[in-house]
C-alpha cells in the first residue's frame, strides 16, 4: 500500500477499527449492498442511476470474481465491484470500478481498504487496467482514487443527462504494475 493510501487509515489520531474485515460479496449481502447503493444514488453525485437494480440485474452486469464487502461484526459498511467495459476480448483485462460506503461510515478509511483490496483482487484475476467515471463534484471519490494511483485521463463533457441537466464525468484509470507487463 502506498504512503497516501496508508495515511487514509489514520483519522484524527485514531487507527481505523481493525474489527472491520474485507470479504467476498455473497448473494446474502445484496440487501445491505442495495441499501448502500441507494444512499449513493440519493447524493446525486455517485452515479447516473436513479434506482438500484434487482440482484439478478446487478449480478449479470458485474464480474463475479471481483466483488467485495467491508463488514463489521454486525453489518456491511461498504462494497466494491468491477464491471466489464467492453465485450470485445481485447479489453478483457479492463474493468470499471464501483465503490460505495454507507453514509454513516464515510471518512473512516473503509473506502481505502475496499479499493486496496479490489485492486489486489483485480490483479489476481488478470485485470491490467481499472477505470472510473466520477462526477467532478464527488471530490471524496476523486481523492480516494488518486491516492491509489488512478490518473485523470480526461473530462467527458455533457456525457449524460441527470434530472434534466447535463453532467460531466472525470475519467480516471489505473494501469497495473503487476499484470500485463509483458
């Protein structure tokens, strides 16, 4: 883990609770994952989605090997997953990152732990590039991704409408230094 990422574990002089563990997501986590996703949707700055899909729809559009949850003893606190960017085989090692932390648990380093684990999981599964499209207003997500060596590759202006207004996204990508180095 890089210095910037490690620094996110420390907040106001306290180490993040070591009782929080990262686990593979299982179907039984869906209700908590959906609740956290809805909290992100409600911010208006996390996704173009206006409602959470069903488990079946979500399951069909996300890569099965790279789905994680951050869990305390009693609850799912956040989740991260990858979805393919293209059906073309040449892009088989490129995926899009989704990462969400429950509203009451933001700013506690959970996003850092999830993203770090997702990067490791993605490299173990042969992904060489991760990308993220983030609203410019979502400064916390931009900061998180940049701490893990994602770089802005451009601004996609007026890429989609949300509630009748055109929105931009910042396109970020992270190239693995482990996979695809041949």
